[in-house]
């Protein structure tokens, strides 16, 4: 049994770290200063097994328990910020115009550092904890989590289970939420070029107007969701980009469109890839046009494993009590590259309440420092539950 009060004296120090990271955001794999900061802190806690430079700027550090032999579990935090101009008006706002920690990865990093300090001092567990600090969660493929997995961290450090945590704006500080199975969606992207025949806008009959055809494709794709997908399964197809001619009096000879596909059902990615192409092609051919089609698979479904989800729930409950842990939230449609680590090893990702803050990726967002002792406490509780000496 743990109490959040045990972690209150760490709160002030970890808050200072969090605000330092917030003031100094870095993007994608270029989190050099952040990684240096993390490494220095870990070393100052007396952690002597620290490997840097994994996936360019990622770090894995090992803390051995005092309770004898046991498995190694991985705890993961992300370190990168977003290319957003901050408008939080906080005293610790970003010092770098156009970059900000708008997803709370500053908080995630600070909480794992706080837990590292506590665990390195107490070592009240068996086996080993692998602290995973990853770069480039927010980028296009290959992202930092994928790269760290590809560089073999799971085998190299004998990690048997892996756990992640993300803040959740709009849920109360001191609460946790999670679900078994899919918790975040997969993300795939597609590009379609509709190739018609351009001409004068006053003589449409002499053209094959790709704009009208593109419009039908956009509507047609929504039909794949509403008429061809089991309504119980989640699927989002959004056309997000549309580019044609740049004049009032010209019918374009082609239209470029692009969009994204999100789902919690892995099989629906195959369905989407196949049927988006078939629908776009069928509609285009019907009107004498042709298409080019590209489908790029990005992040897979973030899939929480049952046994590890139950462990996460137990750890959170032991910290804040059952009433503050929601165990069956609806999965979210966003994507998270921790999914790759959950493909490599069983584990679970949990959400931690961030209070009534602006949403993530919003210029007014800020991580809530009141959540820090809860996040630290969760990590410690998880380690001491799972690796009970
Ligand atoms: Ni994030």
C-alpha cells in the first residue's frame, strides 16, 4: 500500500525539473539537451547503468532491486515537444518560439525521473527496473518508440513487461483511467491523386473535372464507414487535404487529396487500404478519370494486455483507492507510438488525470504539476507490486 503523501517531498524538486523541461522544449530526435538533463539526473541518483544514444537520443537506465533475482520491467516516458507557438501565459512558458511541450511529455519525463530517484534510493523490489526515455513520439515514421524497439532494447535489457503513462486533460488530478485491450487507435495515412483532364471552366463538357470526382470520392469514403463496417467496430476515415487548380476559370487536370484512417480493430486497416482504393478507383473510372493511390501504415493499435492491465489497476488502486481508478474507459481515437513497445512485450498504458487543462496539442495546454506525485507514486507502486521482494 502506498500513499501519495510519500511522494510530496519529491514534488517541489520534480516540479522544478518539469518547468525547466517545459521552458526548453526540443523536437523529434533532436532532444539533445533534454537527454543530457535526464542522464545527469539519473547519474546523480546513483544509477550507474545508463545507456544513451539509443534511437539517436533515447536512454535506457537500469536500477537493480535489493530483493534478489527477478524479471526486468520497462517503464517508459517520452521526451519530445511539438512545433507549436505556446500561448499558456505561464511563467515557465517555452523560451523557444514555435516549440512547446503541448502534450505533457515534460511531465512524463519528470515523473519517471522522480520515480527513478525514489527507486534508486529505496530499491525495495526484486529484479530490475529499466527506465526508458524515448525521443520522437510525435513524428512521422519511424518514430522514437519504433526505433528503440528496432534497436533491440527489449532483448538487450531482458525487458519482460513494459508500461506507459500519458496525462489526460479533463480528468481529475489524482485519478487514473485505463481499459483492457485497445486503448488508443492505429494511424494510417493515404494519398489519392485524381487524374482527369483540365480545361476552361466555362466548357466543362470538354474536360474530365477531377474536382467533382474528388467530391464524390470524399462522400464515397464515408459510406465505407457507415455501410461497410460493423457499427460496433470503430473506424474513422477523414479526408484532410484537398488541392486543385488555383484559379476561378480553370478546371484542374488533377486533384490531390490525402487523409487519415484510425481504428481499434487491426483487421480494419486491411479493409480500409483495400476499399479506399477500390472506391476511389471505381468512382474515378466511372467518370473517365484515373487515380494514383498510396496507403502508408503508421502506428498500430495501442493494445493493453489483460494481465498487465490488471497489474496497472492494482498499482493505481493501492495509491489512490478504487474510486479514483476507472478501469473500463472507452478507448481513444488518437494514436500513440508506445503501441510498438506493446507489440514487442506485454504491458499496459494508463492515463493520469491532468485536471481542467486545455487539451493536448493546444497552444494553451500545460502539464499540471499537481499530478506529479501521483505519477511518481504510480510508477513506484507498480514496481513494488509487480516486483514485490
Ligand atoms: Ni503525447
